[in-house]
C-alpha cells in the first residue's frame, strides 16, 4: 500500500512530463498469450507447449495469462465449479467493494449462485501481470460479461433483458492457487440495463452489511493539517519507469487536483471505457469524468495500492493500478444516484488499466461500482436512525 511521503517543495509549477516511452520488449513479453488479439480457441489447442516457468502449476497451463484465462473459463463457462478447490487456497481472502470473504467454500457457493441465477459469458479483454513462479504472480484481469436475465434470483423475477458489464479481478497466485483476490464489478450498470430501481437492492445490502462499512473514511488523508498535498507520490510500489511515472501523474491529478496535467499524459484522441458502460473519446472528456468523481467526494484522497505492467504484442506497455478513494459525500458530481450531498464517509475501490504507446496513454479502462457508494450512504442513514446495529 502506498503512503505519501514529504518531499522538498518545488521551486516552480511544471506540467507533468509524459510517461517515459516503454523500454524495448523484455524477455518475458513473448512468453505469455496476447489475449487481446487471439481467439479463445486458438490458445486452448492441444499443441501448445509451456512457454514460461510455472513450477507448481497444473501441466496444462503454458503461462500465467493462460492460467487466468483457462481456469476462469473452465470454472464459469464450462461450469466445473469444483476446480475452485484446486485453484484457491482453503483460507483465501476475496475483497469486494463493501464486503470481504475469508473462506473458499463461500467462493464456491457464490459462484454456484451466480451461474444459476445470472447465466452469462465472461470474456477476457486483457491480463496485465507481474511476478514469477518463485515469488508468486499478481494478475489484473479485465472482463466483459454478456448475459440475459432469464432466472429468478437476487434481482427478482426474470426480466428477459440482456446486459453487458465490465469487471476486474486482481489475483495473487502461488503454485496454482489464488490466495488473495480483489473483485470490482458494476452492479449499478447491471440494474440499469435490467430497468430495475437500485434503491431497494441498496437498502437491503445496507441493512445486511451496514455495520461493517466505513464510519470515518480517511478524511483529508492526502494532506497533513493545513499543509497542501505533498509534492511527490510515494513510488515504492513501482518496479519500472512507466509505473513510477504513472504514480506521479496520478498523484498530481487526483491528490493535488491538477487535472489539467492529464493533457500531457493522454493522447488527444485517447479512449476511455468506464463504469455504466461509458465510452468516451478525447482527453477533455476523460478529465471531466475524473473531475466528476472528486466533485462528489471533494475531500477525497486517492491511494494507489498496487501497480504492475506488461509490454504487449500490439505495441507499447499496459499498466494496471488498483486504487482506493476515501472521503466524504460532500458535493455534486459523477454519482447521480447518491442525490444531494450527505457528508457520509465513503470508500470507493477501483482498478484502472492504461495503455501507453510512445509515452502517451491511448486507452483507459476503469472499473468501480457506484452502487457500493449508494449502499454506504444508505447504511449511514440507517445508522443515524438506529436501524443498523453497531
């Protein structure tokens, strides 16, 4: 986890420098499957041989990207849910935006319920990774899910409506087993596409888990007392120049509120794929999107918690950042479902994938769930009314 450090004050404001152009492809680049440009059937054939050291992994997996893609497909699409027992540790921890699971059996039960009540196909968009089989791998897996609401379940009687949502799974993996995972989906987008009112579902979730939700979420933790935010980001979690540059510009934009610095980082025609299936083009639209997040959480502190990167066959480098924003619902902005400012403490968990080419971001995919914030606001209301137990 990244904690901001004090640094000498700069003598003059300077625009953010573009991220350094990615280095020449490393030795690891050709060893993993280029999922963005291959059909699933192409890399599941029997002729593929192992291309990466994978000590302790099942022999059918050729590399860490292949492991993520194929075990996900086998569990979810082929419905071999029992593979969870050989692909997760018994004491795995799974972090959701508002909940945490500490037991493999809960993962099995939740997977079974999801497949039965919401039949769907989950397609991998990209896998960004770091690490190795000796120290353990870290992967950030962007998924596009397409389904149709045909079964009764947690969202009521079937509506028959089709839906498409995005999600990210960040996994820590050692010897064939996931032992820690962060899952971020987009429940609000799903409900909107099913034409369902999110409020009753949010109230039910708030009543069920409200006591565990944030009561005082990192208020103004981006600065100390009356001092301005520190000049430089903590880059201790970075392993490459591109990762360091990413952490620096994120700090300048998100914590120092210098959103205009993003013009030096993004290609003018960059694309943004975001929550509620937003599809935007152009750096100005991307800047406005992020300003809207902090418009709703004006004292929000942005904290990068993990970063990894991969050189990609299609050119350039892809960087994955898992992050948290903490603050209060103190303004109007991106989150329309929250309504008028409530001053409730909020914690937003998200993941962003950035594709750099020649030092500029040409593509961003960001996933967070506005529904998780609505649940937190409602839980705060219930607590003040005495309807959520402490």
